[in-house]
């Protein structure tokens, strides 16, 4: 039985990466690309968009 191989592009450099056990840093092609991405999140260059500008702690301090 033939198994389908899934290939994705590294989110950092765009290099093709096989999605499987042979690619331990997936979806990244290497530890280097993984760490570059982590650094961008840590420096707040990347973030998950939000429609709500209030922090969770602000919502708890409001009176009903």
C-alpha cells in the first residue's frame, strides 16, 4: 500500500519540508528557522490579532 507524502513550506524560508517523523522541526526545515520564528514572537514582531483591546484582568475589574 502506497502512503501519501505531505509536503509543506517552511514558514520562515519557504523550503519544502516533509510532514513526518523524518522532519523533527516541522513545519520548519531546521532548528535555525524554528528559533528565528520563536525570536520574532518573543520580540512581539508577530502576534495573534484580537478584536478586543481589553486585557482579561481589565474585564474582571469591571462592576456588573
